[in-house]
């Protein structure tokens, strides 16, 4: 199998917040990888824009350092860094004032086929940036803007942000990033579901006992305490990344793989979510261990009640899923970095092999990271004499083994998503109504624990989260899958 690089039109990409953490860690290394892959074209330009006083040469050094630190090129690619940097420039800019805007406009006068502006800044600046782009003649019909999460912190603020952006841009020009949608295996969810005959007929409440989605991390909040403490796991992970996974796993088949067809189906899932009962939510906060600080030591508020872990049970009230619970959990400082979705089918209705053979069930596990792949637990006969003893074994497929070395060379989420912006494909981006609906479902859950003054449950670093999260499933006669890499 040979990875194909589909050429894109020459583009101008302006990164507001061009000296920020996201630009260093993700956006700039991703662009360099696309350059190496031959997708950037010789005439495309990248312009960093931020408050710092810097000239083009200094910014190129900054970009070089970022690439070398976060995604150092190997072999032949290393010789291409200088060529890439020639296509990079910088403008010192005051997002809320007027400084630098005329210069930016002058630089972009000789327009490339596509012009995109990446708002890699806090949402409080979105409005100002949109307005300045408009005033300085850079908000034309062909312009695209890319906005990062957090997209608001509740439904009201998300609505306001949408309204602000809508003053200057059409929905078709706005690319709201959720980097989970750019992950190769997340797209594989759709391929598995809608590219096979095998699963779809069983994909419903009649055959599925429950679905569990885990996104576990080993890292703590690190240097992001200030942002994180205002968000918590619910706003940082569940409202967006996990909600997207839920939508892809639960939605009806879209008529085609096209932006609005897919997003319409996702929206229907979110709108069909039941309100979550307080007893179906567990929040946790990690404790100190092995010289690692506890959560409260890492944030400013030493009495913080923000959760670094959340687990909940939800129901989707529609024909396909009525009665099937979905269990979601995510947290930091857990035992391993694992993201997976497990579709747990119902037990066989009757055992022809007698009571001692037991009743068995199939579990389809889709591993998003690491070790991307899927396995299907099937029941077979245990070898040897002694009657029909049954055993469950995995039909295991690691994508890298099945697809060969090229599977390891797939673009990362940011590479794919930025190229989709240039291509003008919004399928993997969130629509405004989707984000608002996700907040509308999340808000009452958060308001509930705030009103009750709930304290998060402490959990050990390196564990599976608080005991109460295990109990959330045990009391339904079910159990979480182990968190292990
Ligand atoms: C980000 C969150 O959106 O996703 C982080 O803000 C989290 O807190 C990260 O660590 C996880 O992303 P990934 O790709 O490492 O699973």
C-alpha cells in the first residue's frame, strides 16, 4: 500500500497566536510534515502573527526550534527544513488594536488560491480578529477561519461566539477544530460501521448490551493548570472529544460522506440525549504519588473542586438505542494512556452446551490509541477432550500489522485537519449548532454539581479513577474494561 498525497491548491495560512504553545507543538510541525510530503506547494505561504516584536528571520528560528523540539525530522526530511522556512514569515500584530493589520493585508495582497486564518488564541479574541479581518479587506468570500476549542464554556457563550463569527463569516467558512475528529482511527469508526455489512444489523438496542468509551491519560495538568482549573474534565474532554466519539458510534448512517449529511446525523444524536441523573455522574481529582504533586498543588486554587476525572452513564432516546446505556469516562493521571470504544453485545439467549458452558457475549473493541486497531471477542471451543468447554478469544487486528509500514506513516490529526481546511472540506469540523447542542446537554450536569456543591472523589495516581466510578457500572451488573496500554 502506498500513501497517496492529494495535492492542494496554493494557500496562505495566517496563524494568529503564531508564537503560542499550540503553534509550536502542533500546527507548525504539522505544516512542515505536509511540506515534506510534497503537499504544500512552492508558492504557499505561512505567516505567523502575534504580539511579540519579531522579524521574519527571528520567526523562522522560532519555527525551526519548534519543529526540532516537537517533531524532529529524520533522514532526508531534515534537509528540507530550510526550504520550508523560506515560505514562512511573521507580522507583529495587535489583535484588538490596529497595529500590524495594514502590514498583514499588504503581505497577502497577492492572494493565493486559498486564504485561511487560524485563530490559535483564546475565544475572547475571536470577535476582534473577525472584525479586523473584515475592516482590512481580508474577509472575502474565499476566506476560511479556523477556531480552536474551547468553543465557549456553556451554551450561552457558545451562542455568542457563533453570533460574533457569523457577523463576518458564513458557516461554510468557519472550521471549528476538534482534533479527535482528525485522528485516523476515529475516522475508522465510520469505515468500520458503514463499510461492512457485518456490524450494522447488530448495531442497536436489540443486540448491544452497552457501549463504553474510555479516554484515559497518564499526564496530569502540568503547566496548563490555569486553563484546566476553569474547565475540568467535563468541559475539556467530555463535551467535545468524547461527545464526538459518541456521535460517530451512535449516529444513523448518513446518506453520503459529506459535511452536512454527517453533521446532521451527529446533531440528531446529541439532541436525543436524555438528561443525566446526578447519581449517574462521578467526578474525581487525582492525589499525589511518587513525588508527583496532587491536583490542587498544580493549580492556583488550593481548595479547587474541579474534576480531573469524570465518568457518567447516558441514554439516547431514539429507536436504535432506547434502553442501551452508554458509559463514558475520561481522566488524567490514570494507569495508562488509552482511548478505546467497546461495543459489548448481549449474551447468547440460550446455551445449547449446557449450563456449565456458560453464556457468552461478543465484545468489539476499537482501539483509538495507542496500538490502533480493533478486536472482536468471539467464543470458541477450548481445545482438547472433555466435552464442550467454551472460551472467549480475540480476533485481533492491529492496523499497523494489517496495513504494513505505511499505516505508521499516516498524517497526524492536525496535518489532516489543516489540509482539509485548505481543501474546503468541513466533514471533520464541528458545525455551530452541534457545539451549541453539546453544551445544552452538558450545562445542566455542571449546574447540578455546582448547585449541590459536590466535591470530586479523590483517586490514586496510576489507578482507574475513583472507586465510585467502578460502582457506577457494578450496580448495573456490568464492569469497565481494564485500563491498560
Ligand atoms: C486536549 C485537552 O484537547 O486533548 C487535553 O485539552 C488533553 O487536556 C488532550 O490532554 C488529549 O489529546 P490526545 O490527542 O493526546 O488524546
